[in-house]
């Protein structure tokens, strides 16, 4: 395996980015004065690392980090990546995740880091369950984001993981598909869905728009297109910028208790969408709302909730 790493100088707080096959030895060398470029600023502390299968992938990611150059971008990356790093909190009011298991550090450092917020952000909300939308809540969530190792987030009911759920619509028709037995989420296998998406993770924040007052949801748009483009290819023209139209929140199951859905609407001109090599998705179809309502029992929980909500709205979908 190969590793991209970020070191922080104990002398002046500057950062150093590199890649290596032997992480432990490389850190030892930096702190022994082996490298001319780092010996004057030791001691060095490891604040971030990411694992890759090939050196080419590691070099590519190393260059990506170095191109950012901004100190803020490195602090965002290291602040999001794990609990034990002494980095600034996320956003206005965000917190770092505190690990109760220091011995899990090595595993968590190379694990997917998902973007979450603490459940207390929802405190005081009158309508915080079901399908709904609240602009003030959107702003509050975006101001209180933090990153948690996915395995820890799945078990900690104090957090809600942000999930992208993209609805692709052509006129009155909704893109529909059936999840195959190869889908990653066992509970969703063979279920039908009208939503494409998945977790928001640390890599989606590369544009760092969370810090921009005029475009804080930019990194969510990046996550949206990453998820959609991994699974399908939209051949038709996209008629407008995707928008969040609803939230989905329910604590009815253990899985639901740790996830919070952001429902996005993508409007396209023609029903022309094809599958990519995504093993978890079966045949694509465009179906109208009456058809979806008749077959609702075959759909996963979130899709059932949306089908009912769309039906109650008379198929009119608001754009907040």
C-alpha cells in the first residue's frame, strides 16, 4: 500500500505534504533530519493520511493536495479527518469527533470519513421527522458539520450522517430502478428506488465552499454529481441547477437513526439515462406517479415516503 500524508511542524505550525510506501519510516526520517526541506522545522506530527493501492494513485492525490496551497484548505482537511488531530473545528460551531478508542487510530485514519452533524442541531424543531424542508435548519446544519470515521458514525446515535438522495425527473416521469443483490447495503437489496445517492465524505469538500458565506452547499453539489456520475450517465440536457427540495428524517430503524437525507431534484429534457458499471443498480425505467403509488410496497423506505409526499402535493414539486 502507498500513503499520502500531511505533517505539521511543532516549531512553527507549517504543513508538509508527501507520499510514501513506508509511513512509519518516513515520519522517523523527517524527525531525524534526513530531509533538507524539513529538518529545520522538526519535530513533525502526523495530522492526516490516506491509503492507496498504487503509487500512481498516491502521487496523483499528493499533487491534488499541493495544488490547493491554501493553509485553510489543509486545516479543513486535517480538521475533518479524525478526532485526535489538533485542528480547527468545522464551520461556525462545528465540533471535532472525539474518539473513545485511541487504539483504533490506525484503522480510522485510513477509513472513509463521512460528513455529519450532531442530533442536537435538530433540537427545538417542531417538524423534524418525515419529508419536510426548513431553510433555517439547512443553514444550521451547514454551520455545524464535522467529519467522523464511517464505522464510528454508524454506531453513534449522537450523529446524523448527511446522505445525498437525487430524484431525476423528466416531465411527469421519475427515474426508477431496482437495487440488485450486489448492492452494498444489504437491507436495500432487491428494493426499488427513485433516489440515487450515498454518503457525503471528506473528499467532496475539496472545493472548500463550506467556508464561503454565499455558497456553503457547494460541496454538497459536488457530492451529488459524484454519486450520480458513479452510477448513471445522463444523456439528456439538464434543464436547471440541482436543488435541495426536501429533507428526509426518521428514527424508525437503527439505520435511520444515524442518517439524514437531503433530497435533490434533477430535471432533464428527455428520458435518456443509462447505467454505468455500478453493480448495485439494475434496469432503469421512467415511471409516472400513479404507477409508483400502485407499486409503492416494492420500494425502499425513503422512496415510499417521497412517493406519498409527491402524491399529496399533486405531483407539484416545490423548489425552495
